C-alpha cells in the first residue's frame, strides 16, 4: 500500500440539481437583446444586457458599474447579500409573486445557502446568482441570475437597489410575451 | 518582531503599455450585445456552443463553451483543461485534445487559434494593423463538465456572413461549421460604450 493512497473517484452523477435550481444543462437557450439601463447616476449604473430564455426559466444578464473607488476597496462584496455593496435584485410576476436574490441568504453568513437545492420546488419564482466571478473588477461586474420559472401571463418586473452607490429601488418592465415566445424556441442539445 | 511579519508596501505598478486593438478588446469599454447563441457541434458526449458575442467598433469578443453532457462520462472536458487551451505537439503532431477553433469571412479571409509563437510575436509587435483577421485567445475557465474559452476577433466582421469553425479530435467532434449574418454584429457595434469609470 502506498503512503499516499489515492482515494476512489467521486461519482458526481450521484447528485443532480433540481430543475428549478439552474438553467437546463441540455438546452442551448435563446438570447433576447436588451442593452438598456435599469438605473443610472453620474457615478454608477445597472444595465440589463440580455435575457436568455430556456424552456423552464430565463437568465438575466446584468452589468453593474461604478466610478473608480466608488465602492471602496472590496468590490467582491457586490455579490455578498449582507454587504452594503451588494446589488439587490428582484423579479415580480404579474400575479404578484416575487423573488429576490436575498431570499436564500443565511442569517450569519455572507454566502447564499446551497442546501435549498435538495428541497421541493419553491412556490415560484426562484432567483439565483449564476457563475459568480470572484476575480477583481475594479469598476464593473457582469452578473447573471437564473430565474425559475416562465411566468404564465403578463409582464415581468425587474427591481434593483444598490445602496452603496445610492441607487434607490428602481423598476423596469420586461415584456412577458417575448420571454414566453423565446422559451418555446430553446432547443435541446441532447 | 511579530511572527507574521507584514510585507513591505508595494512599489506603485507602472501603467502597462497600450495593447494594439487587434490583440484585445478595448479597456474601459463594454461591447454591444449581439444576441446570438449557436450550437456549433453536438456529439453524444459533448456540445460546442458559441455565445456571449459582444461587438465593439474595432472587433468582437465571444465565448466558446465546451459542454460535457454528463459529469459521469469519462470524457469530461474539464479534466484536460490545460491541454484543451494550449496547442502541444508530439513529434510534429498536434495534440488531439487541443480544441481547434477559427472563423472564416465571406471574402475568404480566415483566422484560427493555431498561431505559432513567432507569428504571435510578429502580430503583437507590429506598428501597423495586420492585413488579415486576428483571433486572440483571451483566457478560459472551467468547472464541472464545462470549459469556457474567450476570444477576441479583429476587425469587426464585414461582408454578408461569418462562419465559425471547430474540430476536436479527442472528443470525436469532426470539422463543424455554422454561419451567422454579420448584420447582427454590425447593428450591435454602435451600442458599445465607455464604462462610467473610463469617462472620468
């Protein structure tokens, strides 16, 4: 037996995220160009870049930007719910149901709780941050949020607030029909 | 003296020399969203996707995603991350693990990620813009069964169409090609803009 015994290979296939937890791995998605500001001041801005629709939900691609030194020295807190630098995002459906990116924050931790993925589907919608980029960007940050599910009717309202750069609660209406139509065109890869 | 002695303050870092526009996207800018997602190739094990296209006045950035169907599959692309991104040769033969990618324009001009060190230096050090398109690999990342590779294409494609081409022998992806109309790209380029911080 070797001193450094190689452990058996893990079987990552044992666990799979529930379908509401992330964009479907076996779909291409259909991108809708938006490229419009959600909120803008002289020293900061939030832009909705695009929406990628899948059969069961959609991704919001946002750009947060700020003036040099506008957020202080620790810009990574843009993605930490308990930080004032945190960029707060919510979606609201026409039926009044809503979700925010603070819903799953732990009370005493700066990270989101991953354990919810084992639970039953939420009443919908669900919003989760995808692909957080943890390398420093000193003046901007690209942020992608997965939203489950596709709203049955009406428009979707995107709500943002960014206390650290004095952007107040701001709302943007997104055409629900465009999302619903695009979601029917997302093709399967396998 | 403390056990954990702090490092002396860093010397100020000199501003890096400007990089020619044919080598990377302009710093302090954000590109216009093109809004195209392509499945360039699909096999039973992997898919090659092109997405995150952003148009700038002088070129376009894009991401190629190598998506493994299943982490359980033995052909998990992420395991070969370095070899996928870097061309290695054994007795003159290019490694089958290296992911081959390129573009072709309507006028026949093409650029690939197979650029030798000498050619790379020549492109980097020249004073005048090259007379052929340039495709620069701008880094990569990977997790689980996926690998993302970012590219910068110079100049902004003109003509009727642009073709994306790939081949990946180790993962049994044959030469595969997909075209898009360049109108989508040229319409997005005017939406490129400076970031707030670069307007100060």
